[in-house]
C-alpha cells in the first residue's frame, strides 16, 4: 500500500476491523479531554471576569493536589484534608487579589499576565519548600475513589472502563453543571457574567471587582483541585502535572478565550482527536509520541481560518 493509502485508507480500515478497540480509544480520549476542559474552564472564568490570562492555572492544579496529599501525610484524615485544601485555595485566592491584582488595577494586560507568571514561579518554589519535589501518591483509596475496572464486550471484543476514569468523568460533569447553575442562577454568578459581557458597564453599576476576583480565583482553585486529584491518581502528584496542564492552551485557542461552552467542547475534541491520531496515524507512520504536539498543531490550523477560535466572538474594530 502506498503512502497515501497508509494515510487515508488504512486507518479507517483498522477502525472498521476492530470497533471495540476504537471505542476504547475514544473513551480514553474523552476522559483526557474532560480533564483538559476542566483546566481550560479555570482560564476562561478568570479571563472573562478580569481580562487576565492566568498562566498560573497549571501550577494551581499541582499546588492543590500537593496540599491535599501533604495534609494527609501530616496525619489529617483524607475526608478532612479535602475541605481544608479548599480553605487553603480560598486564602490563596484572597492573597492573590490583595497582594498582586489589586495594586495592578488599570495596568496594561501584559503587566497582569507577567504577574501570573510571577505567581507561578512563587507557587513552584513555595510548594517545593513545603512539600518537596518528589512524586507523591494520590490518596484515592482514602477518598473512597473506587479502583479496578468494568469489562464490556461489544462487537465480539472487550472494552475496559477504569472506575477511576468513570469517577473523574462523573465528578467533572457534576462540577460543570454546578458551575453553570452558579453562573446563571445566582447573583454573584450574574455579576461575573456581566463583567465578561461589558467590563466598564458592570463596574459602573457597583459590581465589586475585588470580590469577583476572589470568587473566580477560588472557583479556579476548586477546578484545579478536582483536576489535580484526577490527574494525580493517574500519574502521581508532582510538578510534572504543570506540563500536562499546559494542554489547556490549545483547548483555549480552539474554543475561544471567553467561551465556557468552547472550553468544554474544545477539551473533549482535543482529547479524542489526539488519541485517535496517536493510535491510528502517529504510531504506524511516525513511531508514536504525537500526543505531545498534536493539540498545538491542530489548534494552529484552526486559528489560520478562524483566529478567534471556534466559539470566540469575532472582534470588529472601526478605523
């Protein structure tokens, strides 16, 4: 079979020949995409409410997971360490608003972006000082997160669904649903949306910028904790998780910086497509390793045709 056949024909023949394996690949892509989407949501919420691109969201995932595991290693029961970690993330949000963001109000966007890079470097150093730099085991058993897997047998084959992945997916769905209800049904949620729709108009009617910043950074901390538990259970808790969190960047480029729906759909799309490409194109043609760069290349191709992303709003400037 020539090169064109190996690229355009054989992968689809392989999919049709082993549909059970295709389902397994899509499932694993959906789980990864769900976690990408959660991280991207943290970026989107902060950007919508403050026009700050929060480069620190990745390290927040690591810091939240390390805090949870660290508290447990200090003798705190896991079910008590979980709410205590949320308290830590709340005080982190307050500290960021008071010490970093408030003094920089009305500064250029690039200054605020550089401030989030400073937050990232501080949390890396602070986290290594307190928790050390070695990889730690996520306390899934202590949190009563089920282990093992369930086997299904579609199309004469079998598909293994890890209970951990299923728990992460259900937790993500509940978190996103709660977030959407909060944004649409509560007073603070409507204030956050108002800031995203028209920053100056929202401030002119008395919406407190400092309060909103604390709330959205705390919500980003909650998202970071859930994501850190899920990723940490898969790969251990270490500062390497920050690199995984950067996968949210192509999700943002694909879905749009201001779109909650774009973050969710973009995350799922990236997760599934990168897994399909790795299995059916990357390994046979390139020897594997395409998952590290596929999402960025795919997002770049989309941006060539739609610079604002698939769900971002087109910006029209009058000159």
